[in-house]
C-alpha cells in the first residue's frame, strides 16, 4: 500500500514537472517571438563630422619638443557638428535629422528620463533613417576655435521649473514626466554645457553641412535648436520639412519682426520665402497660461507661444504651410517642454506620423 502511494506521488510530481517545462517552453517561445517582432534591423550605422573650421597659430612647430610644451605653428579643427546615424533596412525616402536644444545633446532624442526608447528609435522602427546631431560646442562636438567659460553653478531646480515639469519642488498636476527620483536624476545628468563660444551662424553652417551629407530629409528641432533650424532650411534646399518641438525663437521677414522675438533680426523677404516652400509643424505642450502670471518661466512660454502663432500667420500669409499644434487643445494634456520624451511620447509620435503621411513624407 505504501509503495503504491509512493508511485502515485511520483507520478504527480512528474506530471507537475512536465507542465512546468511545457509552460516555460511556451513562454520562452512567446517571448522570443515578441523580441523578434520588436527587433530593429539596421542596414548601416556610423558617425561623422560635418562642417567646421580650421585655425592656425603663429610661429613654427618643432616636432622634437615634448607634447606638453606650448608651441606655435599649429592647427586646430573645431566648430563642426558631430553626427551619429542609423539607417534601417528598406528605409523611407526622407531621413530625419535631429537637432537638440539648449543644455542638451543628441541624447535627448535617443532616450527618456525613465529609460524608454527615444523619438529617434521610435521613428527608426517606422522605417526612417535617423541622423542625431551634436551641434558645435556641445557633446561629442566639443572642440571649438573660440574659448568659452564652463561654469559649475548648481541650477537643476531652475531647469525643472523652466522646462515646465512643475514649479519646484512640486510637479505639475497630471504631468507626463516620471516622478521617481531615479528618473529625475537621469534627466539632470543629460544636461551638458557649451564648451566654447559658438554663435548661431556657426551652428547653421554646420547643420547645412550635415544636410549636404544626408541629402533630402526632415529636420527635427527642439527648443533653442528652433532658431538655427529655420535658418538651416533657408540655407539648404535638402531640408524638405521641419518638425519643431517648442522652438523658442522664429525667423521673420525684415519689417515684420514682432517685439520680444528671440529669433534675432529679420531676414530679407526672398530668404524668408524659402520657409514657405516646405511643410512645417510646431508642437507645444501643457501648462502654458493664457493670461499673465507671476511665474517668470510660465510667462516666458506664454510669450513664446504667442509669437509662434504670429509667425505662423506671417508664413502662411506668404503662401506657406505651417501648423501650430497646442496639444491641450487636442485633449492631450500633461506635456512638458520635452514632448518627445514625456510618458506619452508614443502617442505624440503617432500624431506626428499622421502629419507626415498627410504631407507625403512617409514614402
């Protein structure tokens, strides 16, 4: 009797073991299938520099002297853009070129504060080749020809507030930004300084050189990258469309520049009209007040949005195709200044994909 019980227990154990093995095998197959479905097939990737200048010091260089002895007669290569690119198999006709904003590098397009895929990977999966730029004097393009001072002043809370994550230390209600301390730490560590004195013309020249290498493409800009972005499109015919995420400044024609515009002086009308030849979409997020407020950061963005709307009217009045998208008006709420990396970034990407299709830019 006891022997039969032992056999019965053994049979049950074996049965349970078989069920576990089958379950694990099925889960493994499902997981593998999911991983295969989400895999990215990259046909080509690499990095290159674009644009830049070369300066030479006075004097004569002596190759026999030690490396740490200052000498004249030497060159310095700087003021170029640094580009990392990936091209998927069967990539679409137009690639995407991504330019970051102030205090940022290309990482702001590559990832998010909580480690999700960035905008670049989202559109790479949609079949677009992506070119991620570090502008002159930033990130991997740190070598410049004009010196600048790098400070170490603590300013994290300033950017938390300026980027509309909240009024520090409080997060905005319903904000599409991860609230855990690890994500906030990662976000702060994405900030990077200017390594030299770089003017807008230098950035525009470098960005134009990028498009000379990439060919026809869609220019993505963020924040302070917006102003040189307009001028890059004016300078280079390879820019076939612009997607601007919360640009801070705009390029108006001479005589039509509104007070407070951060895009500099106006440009000649014939140059400005280049912006009327391509489709442009501009996105702004949430927490931008309709009325004046005592919070300087919010008043800043209120004025920027007002200028954006004025600019769109001017471009369209000259025959252009500009769309200003204020996300809360579409019922999409909670977005910060970093729309492309907020928690709802895939929703924003899908919204943008519809615009790209409408404009025939998804082929």
